[in-house]
């Protein structure tokens, strides 16, 4: 029996161990998406008079409109541009949106409450056009893993997720629960990755990955939003971070390093981290190191605007407001220098600091601080997929990729702000949203 004929007669429930993706079980059918133009992020150009042909869960072809098979279903999107589903490589879907008061309040909420909020946030993120996320840590260990598995199982609606599982942090550090009295017992799931020394780092990395995480998140410096920590101060030695990198690499994955301060950035880069998250207080030496080691910068340029605008009315603490003010301008100066130096970039917003579903507001900041429109879009598609190791699967409208597709009214290369209002979302060949 010819292979294509077999595909029409059988259904599959295919699992990929690394990505933990499960195809929706359904009969394979061809569908053509027809819009005014299609954005080829690989070739960096718009293509007109072409259709995107979807075969079940995968992209089959990009072909001239006149060559669309007569028996294919059609989805007409006049006046729109087709793009790959967007990718945000720094989200926090689980739990409440940050309240600017530090994280001691987590002990007043249950794991069930936090997880169910994650369900809501996952749907908001997907419907905003972000079909894939790298969810980069939850204080409540492995709640993100449970959410990922629920999405993959088809129980709830949300983006594809790559998950960190738990933060690797020093005691009292940027990923710890601070601000509580010393005699308060904190549940283990809220302090799962608290680490001292190289040996414990290796042990904790193994445990985090064994419990279902896809990669490791190391908190290399203090944090803006964690009470009592200094964003500029390193919190792990280079040897400790290298131990995490080695253990992750032995299991086929990588380390993302939360690092604001220059010394913490340099330690993480020299130790072999794959990405630097935030990078707010980088210096020229740190930029040179990132460029020389092919390390990605994931800069959350929008959330500082959100904090400045909404923080006072939301009751953010004076400490958080002060630290946000101290890191905003330097982060943007550093981002521009990274663009000029050729540092690899990937689009990450820190969604969860601000409400989920408005992630695309960051595109305007990326363009304002040095990227072209097409480069900003590539940072949230092609380059983000490369950072995750998912290139050829997501991040491009190419044959063989998963059928994750969005459409916006107009041309986003002329107005990047159009990405803030996505009218059409398809994930895995299934239409999630169509407001055309």
C-alpha cells in the first residue's frame, strides 16, 4: 500500500520523548490557508499568491494558489498575512500574575489554585498567537510540567511547552521564598531546587530532570522581584553553574541562566549556559563573551514599562520599584549593544510579571532598541526555535513543521504592532481562533 494511502486510513498517537508532543488523533485531511501574503522567516521575505497547505498536523507545502488540490478544504483570510505561530521563550504560566510584593505570599495559596490559574493563562497565551513557549520556572515545583502534560494530552487548551520544572537557586536567593520568619516551614515543592555547592547542584539537576523538566533554570544573580535580593550580585560560583551545565548536557539538554548583573552573566557564559535571561546590568566584557560563545540573550524589555505604569497603583513595594528603575535603562542600552555586536537573540517577555496574552507588546520595544521588523519577528520564530532546539518543528512555515500558524490583518513588516492583535490561530492543524 502506498505510504500516502496508508496515512489516509490510519490514525496515529505519536509521542516524541524530547518534546513530549502528542498529535491529536483525527483523520488526515488537506487544508489550504489562503491569505494576501505569507511571511517566509527563513528567506526574510513576503510571498504573495501562494497558499499554505496543511496535511493533518503538519505543513505539507507552500505552493501557488492555482496548484491547491481541488479536494482540499480552504480557509480564506483576505487582507491578512500568514506567519509561523509565535514563540515566547520566557514565560511563567503557573500561578498569579506578580503582585510586586515578593513571594512570601505563595504559602497562602494551594498548588491546585496555582495550577488552575496556569490553565487560564495557557489559553490566553495561545489565543494571542503564541503557539509555543519555553516556560522558565515555577516556584511550585513541577506544576509547569503537569500543565504541559495536560496540554499535550488534549485535556486543556494551551501552547506547546518546554518546562524548567523548578528553579536552581541558592538559599535566600532570587528563586527562593524570602521574607518569612525563620520558624515558618515552607513546603518542599516551594524550595525544591535550593542548592549549596557543586555536589548538591549535580544532585538537584538530576532530580529536576528526573521529575519531568525539559531543561534547567539556574538563578545566577539576585532578582528584581524577589524581596531582599540584589539583581547585580552573583549568587552561584562559576564552578556551581558549570556543574549544572555538565549534568544537563549529560542528559541531552541545557541551562538557562537568570542573570542581571555583569559578573553573574560572565560566570554563566564561561560555565556554558545556553541563554542569559534579562541581562539587565551587562557590561561590554559580558557582551563580548556572549557573542564569542554563541550564547543567546533573552531580554524582557516590556515588563519594566508595565511595572513603571501599573506598579504604583497595584501596590508594588518600594524595593521592587527601586530595583526596576535601576535596571530598565541599562538593560535597553545593553540590548542595543548586543544587536550591534551580533549576539544571538530570542524573544522572551517574562509574562507573569504582566498579564498573559499581551506578550506581543514587546515587539515594539525590540524594534525601538535596535532590531528591524523582520529581525524582531525572527527572534520570536526561527531564532527562538533554534534556542529551544526545536528548529524544523516550529518557528517557520516549511514542509515538515507542525502546522502552527497565525494571521494578522495587514503587513507586520510595515507595522510590527499588528502582532498585538492576532485574528487567526492554528495549532497542530486545528483552528483555535478565527476572527477574520
